[in-house]
C-alpha cells in the first residue's frame, strides 16, 4: 500500500481548522480552543465512524461540561479539583462505553475548571460545551461531504498487501522452516479485518458499494484466516515430516518455487505426523489457491 506524505485525512483536518477558526471568530469574542480542538480530533477514517464517534463525543462533551461546572463549586485547591473531575469523567465515559470521548470530555473539564474571570461558571461551561459540540459537528460534516473515505478501496489495498505477504511467508515456513514472518502475517490479517469491518458497518448505512465486491472480500477474509491458521500449524510440525507428491506439485505451482524434495509419502507409508502435516498443508494450499486466484470481474452487456 502506498504511503503518501500528505493524505486526504490530513487535508480535511487542515480544512476543518480553517472552518473552525472562522466559525469561532464569528460566534465568540475570542478564539475558542475547545471548538478548534474538538473539530481537529473528530476527523475520522470513515463516514460511519465519523457520525458514530461524533455522537459519542457530543455525549462525552455534555458529560464533561456538567462535571466541569459541578467541580467549579467544589471548595478544593485547583489541582485536586481537576484531578477529581478527571477521575469522575473517566468513570462516566467507561460506564457508558464511550472511551473515545474520554479525551475530549477531560479537556472540557479542565478548560471549564480553569475558567474565565469575566464570566460566571455556569455561562462559561455552557459556552465551552456549545463550542465543543459545534467543533464536532463541523468535523463530521466535512468528513461526510468532502471526499468521503473509500472503504472498498482500503479493503482492496489491504487484501492485496496480505496476499503478497502470505506468498512470501508461506514459502519461508515450508522451504526454510523460518516462522518469524508469522507476526507480520498476523498484523496484515488484522489490518485486512479492520478495513473489512469498517466497510461492513458503512455498507449497512450508506449502501453505496457493489454487493458483489463485498461478497468477494467476505470470502477472501475467510480464506485469509485459514491461511494464517494452517501456516501456524505447519510451522509447529516436526522438521522430518514428508509431504505427498500431490501437495508438492500444487505448492510448486502456487508459490512458483521448487520444493527441492525427491522423497514423498503416500497414505500407506505415512506416519501420524506425516498425515497431520499433509492434512494441514492441503488445507493451506486450498486457501492459498483461493486468495491467489485471479478474479474475473463481470461487466454488464448493453
């Protein structure tokens, strides 16, 4: 996958800063840190996550605003007031399972407790809470309207990366008994799963992607999981096990590498370890064939 120095999320974050700056200048006597900060941290990688997390952060903001206001009236030294306010905020966000809103809620608590000498605590808390909500709304709208992330493209790129890794790492495990690459393969599969799950959530709401593509990657996800499972199983095999001629032939074809094995086993001469090894190998080959198979995309004839 290509790593761009400046991606679309970076550009959208910069745009959000500009819009937030202008809005804050129009509705406040001075620039609001709460508004701009909230907008910046709410730019997400998908439309659905932007809306969902935006909602959670609005809820977290309200919690932070209320706790900050209450703590303003607690007769304690400032540092202790903040510390207690932060603890209570964390407890509430954990209780409501909105952990991604914890940071913004805590920030608001601190801002409100520090407060402004020219404004009453209640009004100041309401102003900062409203500023934060406006920032969240700005970020959510920008993320939805300006070049929304293409989840299908992300899934496609992640899968292609997994395919490349799988071919190399399976070769290392079988040919050289080197299993260091399994960590990398696990990470690549996790990335593929993360992108696929984001696509699944977005698909249910936006319905803008081709279902045939989605079904294809659903099948590829199942095959990719099997690749990892059976590669791990083979890495634990006895180094003296032998493969069957059929498995050898198929491996040579899919890996495009000579297995360099001249002695094979069959069902009659197999030991228990050979049979387990060849069973796992056959399953791995089947999964590898599935993910490496060239996909034929059908086009409608008009």
